[in-house]
C-alpha cells in the first residue's frame, strides 16, 4: 500500500508542478499587450502560438480578429488553428464579416475558415457557406 501512496504523491506533485507552470504562462501572457500577443501568435513556436491564441480567447478584444484569421492559415499547426478558431467564435458576431471576407478573398486553408464560420451559427454565414456546396 505504501507504493501506491508514493505513486499518488508523485502524481500529485507532478500535477502541482504542471499547474504552476501553466499559471506562470497565463500570467506572462496576461501581462503582454494585445500587439505583443499578436506578435507571438504570428512568430512564436507552436506551443507559444497556442498559448497566445488561448489568451486572445480570454481577452475578447476585437482587434485580435485579423491576427486570429491569419493564424488559421498555418497548415503545420492544427492546435494553433483550433485555438484561433475557438477565439474567433468566442468573439461572436463581430468576427463574422471578417471571416466572410477572408473566405471571399480566397484565403487558405479554407477548411478552418469554413469550420470557424459555421461554428459561429450566425445567419450571415449561410449564403457564403451554401455557395461552396
């Protein structure tokens, strides 16, 4: 039984260390300006970019729309695109015209634009999305 308690203790310690690491990351991103987070979103490592996109979800700042749409275009970083998509959906109706325009402009990859636009459940997305079928 003592091995099990040690194992749980090690697991708990590992979980606490991971929690502390994530807390420090969140504090770091919270201290950055929106422009700085947008720069990380564009030029950071995949991990940094994912954290930046998550931070932009929390900020709910409409100035993040264009950097987030650009983040959808990285074919090598699905996690980044997924967080960027979630952030755009969370921004709500204000992001929809930008997404529609990006789709009309032929921005790639269309998959993430289409998915994000559909996930907004905004009636304005119906016409542009149905024209793709």
